[in-house]
């Protein structure tokens, strides 16, 4: 059935090469949408085909609707000049026309062959209908099993759309997007022959672009810096001039002053004797963002041990924030970082246990905390893992 419909559509496109002048001379344009057959174009200016096949639908002075709409799946849909209308609950057996703000009557798909599909499209009936204000149409029409429901709420020219989301929620139109937000760009392309480019058309901020998109999809962007953003999807058909442009705009706030702690994720502690183990040095850094650094006086960050693990009986763990071997308890260990925070410092661990004490197995979690007056505390967990140095004996 589908193959035959496509063949009929091809014939019809040849049979109607020169309709009465349309395009800009017809006052309805844009698209309607059917989930069964896709987009329905109401004017050749939508797809830049006016130079080849000039078509459109017009609202006349007497409020009748005449002309042709086009579907790439079912072909021409005729308004006006029809007869033999079907009947239905709440329908009017007339050609399509406007009564007040309500569209009444019928249109018809010309590719219908009356062998199970008659092609009639009802523009109003019980519980549904199309409304028109000026040249803007809204509401729903019914096209039976083949066409199904037709939505006239589609935006004129909306053959493609662009959204920008964070955590599944759109941020378009938001003027308070947080600094560092990682966006997801989501686009729909509803015409198979539509080719689209997505790009940022404003200055500053984080860039994103992708080209020759010809189907719906999504892509993860990079963390956003503070700026006013407008991303644009621009589409064309068959390499012609751009026919669809839609913008997605939002504003990202400046970065809030702050800092974080960084270090290696694990510290290896080796028992070089049954009772004493020491670790190698692990680097610890304070990563401060520029907004934090720019605060007058460069606020200092004090790093302390905020939590000690529960150890086996008769086992103690001491810490050092120095490059030397000066160890102390958690309560006595702290290090203040000043200047531009470009230098890190070493973190070391020493474990002592009494002879015969339970084995130090681990790993154990040691938490470092960084504090600066007026700012949230930053933490970093470090895993302390023990290991035994097994003596090796070689015969000389």
C-alpha cells in the first residue's frame, strides 16, 4: 500500500507543475504536524520550491480557504473546489472556510484511491477543531486512519528545533545558570532533506558547534563560563539558502569564589619492620578558582585532618604535612596555604603497633579538610593501604 501511495505522489507532482500563483501571494504559511505522515507544508516558501512548483493555501476575502498544501509522504492536500463531502459528528459538509475564528469543512489528500482510504480531512467536529487568528492556525484536524490527528500548533517554519538542557531540564530563557554547568544540546530535525548547522552566535563564553546535522540527536557540551549565550540551529534544503533558523538563549552567572583539595587517591604504607611502617610522600594541592584568588588579600586555606580511621588495637597512625619526618596526631596536624596556591605540600603517614598486635590490613580512609573564612569547607578522602616488605635472601 505504501509503495503505491509513493508512486501516486510522484505522478501527482508531475500532473500539477503549475498551480495558480502561490508562495508569497498566499497568506498562509508554515507547517502542520501529523505523527503518521510528518510535516505538512502550507506554502512553497517553506521549502524554497516556488521556482519549481509554486503552491500555497490562501484565506480569501470571503473567508474561504483555497489552494494546496504539500506532504512528502502523501502528496498534495487540496483546499476548496471539492464536492461529495462525507458526514461526521459535528462536521459541516462544505469546502474549508472560516466562521468567526473557527475553521470548518473539509480538505482532501489527492493521492487517496477510495480503496480503504478516501483522503478526507475534517477541520472541525465534536471535541476537536482548527482555529485561526489572522494567519496563525492552532488546534487539531482529523484525517482518519492514514493521516490521523493533524496539529496546527506547529510553529511556522519549525522543521527543526534546538534545546539546551542541564540535568534533563531546559535552561533556555534562564538568566541564572550556574557557572560550570555542563550543557546537553538536543535538536530535532523533522524533514528528511533538511541539513542543519548548530553554532554559538554570541561572543565570549564556552564554544560549541556541530555541522551537517540531518536527523534528530543530542550532544554533550563543555562546562559553561559566564556569558550571555545564544546558540542557533540553521537549516537548509538541498544546499539552498537557509530556510529554518531557531535560537536558544540563556545567561551563565559569574563563577562563585571557591576552592577544592586535590591529592593522590591512595597512600601506600610499607612495614619495614614488624612494628613500624612509613609512607612515601603524597602531594596535596589547593585548587582555587580565579574568583577566589582575586579576593583582596588572597584568603588563606588551612588544611587539617578531620577524621581518623578506626584501627586495630594497640595500633596508632600519625601524620605529617611537611617534607620531613615530623609526625604528630591528627589533632596537631594542619597546614596553611597562602600566596597563589601554585605550590602543594606533602602528606605522609606513619603507623606504629605493638609487637603481637593485630595485623594492620586496611585500606583506611583519612579525610583532609580545607577551611577558609566565609567559604564552604572542601574535603578530600585519601585511602591508606598497608603492605609488608617481604625480605629476600639470595645465596652469594
